[in-house]
C-alpha cells in the first residue's frame, strides 16, 4: 500500500470542493446531521464535488492518520455521518442521477437522496426500491439493506445494486460488479460504509406507476388490535406483492377529526404497484376493518407516495433514538405488545411500526448478499422522536424498553443495522446480524481497509 505519511498539503491544490475547518463560519451548519441529538466536531469537513476530490480527502486523512466519517444523506439516526476529530467526507454536492431507460439502469452519485433518484427514474416510468422518506440518503440506506415500499416485488435496495464505484482507504478508485471485484459488491450489499466511499451506485430499474394504489386507513389504538390482526392475515395471502407497514403515531392537526387529537392511532399503509384499479379493489377491505379515524387511501403518483411521510420527519428538528429488530412472525401477543408500547411512548412525536417481508425479499439466499438471512417474517421498529433535551432519558428508555420487551419474538437475535440505536456498543448485535457472513466480511474489510479508517458505521473490525 502507498505510504501517505509525509504527504504535504499540496494535495489540496487538486481539490475542487469546499474544505471547512472549525474556524470557518460554515462549520456548524456543515457538521449538522438529521438527528438533532448529534453534536460532533470533526477536524475537517471535505465537501467533495468530484471523485478526484474524494480521493484527495481520503489521502489527506491517511496522511494525517485520521479516521473518516462519510456523509451521504446525513440521515443516520446514530449520526455516523459525522465524527469527533476525524475527517468528514461530505458528498452532499454529488447528487447526480443519470438513467439509461433502455438498459433499465440508473447511475447515482454517492450523495444523492431518494427524491433525486425517484424524480429521474419516474420520468421514464421506472423506479428502484428505496425507503419511505424522500430526503434519506441513497448511500447509507442502500449499504445496510434498504427497506422500502417495493420490497415485496423487487426486494431490498441492495438486491437491485448491480455495480458501484468505491474509493478505498488508500485512495484507489475501484469498480465493482458481478464481473469485476465481485467480492466487494457482495460486501456493499448490506455491509454498510465499512469498505470505502461509494462515489457511484448502479441500480436495476423496474416499470412502476406513475400511478399506484396506496392504502392508508387509520384506526384508533383504543379500539383494539382486530384490524391489525386482519391486516396481518391479509398479508399472509398477499404479502408477495404488497409492501406494507403498520405505523403507530399520535393523531393531530387538520387531517384528523378533532375528537381524536392527541390519541394514539395506527395506519395500515400498503402499496400495490400493479394496475391501480386492481389495487383499489384488492386493498379496499383494509379500510373496512373497524371504526375508521380517517382514511388517506387513494390512487396517487409513485413520487407522491415516496414523499407522503416526509412532513412527519423534518431534518434537524427532532432528537431521535431508533432501534429495530426482526421478528420471526407476527403473533397476537406481539401485536398486543406493540399496542401497549405505542401507548407508553412519552412523546407524541414518537412512532413505532411493524413491517412485513416476503416476496422478492425472502427469495434471496443468506449467502447471496452480505445482509444475510432473509427468513425473518417481520420487523418491529421503535422510533423515539422528541424535542426537549430534558426528555432524552425518558425517550431513550422507551425505545430500549420496547426493544427488550420484544426480544422473545425476535428472529435469531438479528436487527436492522440502519436503525442501530445510539451510544451503545453494538458489536455483538452486528455480528449476530451478519451471522455466517461475518467472517467473510472481516476478510474483505481487512483487504480494503486494514487500518479501519472507515469506522463510523456498524463496524466490522479488520484483523490485525
Ligand atoms: C426519517 C428517516 C426515515 C427512514 N426510512 C427508512 C426506510 O424507509 N427504509 C430504510 O431502509 N431505512 C430508513 N431509514 C434509515 C436510513 O436507511 C439510515 O438512516 C441510513 O443510514 C441513511 O442513509 P444516509 O446516506 O442518509 O446516512 P448518512 O448519515 O449520511 O450515513 C449513514 C452511514 O452510511 C455511510 N455512508 C454514507 N454515505 C456513504 C457512501 N457514499 N459510501 C460509503 N458509506 C457511506 C456512513 O459512513 C454512515 O455509516 C430512515 C431514516 C430516517 C432518519
């Protein structure tokens, strides 16, 4: 490996982005990320415009023996996009997307957000599975799996990742695909930001919409769990082509009847991305499962579906602690527990949700991607969201309590590594989640990042 120990700062002559140090007036804005709890001070922020800039920033960090945090969309709730004392490589100036509609492939720069991808691909009537919120970064979401509305028919984001360009710890640019450096592509399919800075992603695209059917009937928690049980049974039959989640929240605002304001409710949200008329008929029974609080169901453009929940989650405004575990199945007891946990949330802004799997997601074998085992039936996510720092302890305790009290329903001790909590040592959880893939990931990490320069993630430590 090249030795950068004495590299002079003349490296900066080749840098076309913005170098922001702690003395710079832009520093505080640039170090801020989505979760308002995160307050870290890097030694330097390198806002890159080009792949060459990323190589320069990586070499600069190596020359100073500093660790690197990578900011894609900055949405990671654990705040892994920013670190204390290291170099923060910020890709927010690299958000380009190009679509080859005939080949059904999108090339996406490493700092793009899902809204960038959805807009560019839907212009051609195409899409690739992303997440549920449009300003989440493509990079972080994809590299740890990527669970979105299209998962039933088209799998996780990683299942559609066909190639990538990566700047590794020594500043080398590596192309990886099924033909070239396939081990690295495999590692990127779930192994997180451990292996280098992904400057370009290539995703397979599928015909979607533009109009799709989206169901979103809302029921009151006080009216009981029967609608959730019926929804679960509905997904037992239709889950191979309907992506869905049951989201617990608190009713409020003009969209809800006033008598429900401040009460806990749940939305049975489902997408059917085939013929919208067929979808309307198929999903209608979900709106007939009990007393409806309100119903947002309807035909809508796919891009609008992708932005439906955005207003619930404005960037930088809320303090957050989120944690999610996989469930083997969704038993009546687990549903009752999820209802009780939702009622116990200390903050009205907190959410919790039950996500189904199956379909294309479940068909991928455990060793086909670094992500690992796909035999979990469900996921349970606890999203503590609040505003006052004085409420930190109560809200973190709520998420952790829900995480612990659902353990008996968990699937092989595995968690979704994009909702990793914050502040705890997750090494054992990370290892359990990768399962039999862990040792192979350690080998790849050791090859591409032997000094663990990229360590602000669900870290896979290299062997020394
Ligand atoms: C409001 C909200 C909604 C969400 N909804 C979903 C959802 O529907 N489905 C889902 O699966 N997840 C969801 N998530 C979780 C989300 O996937 C993670 O927070 C993810 O880490 C965000 O990616 P990012 O690029 O914005 O994050 P960042 O904070 O920028 O980075 C996260 C991690 O990825 C690494 N990284 C970032 N960019 C790169 C890169 N270019 N190359 C290499 N490593 C990189 C970073 O080092 C860091 O470790 C949601 C999160 C939030 C806050």
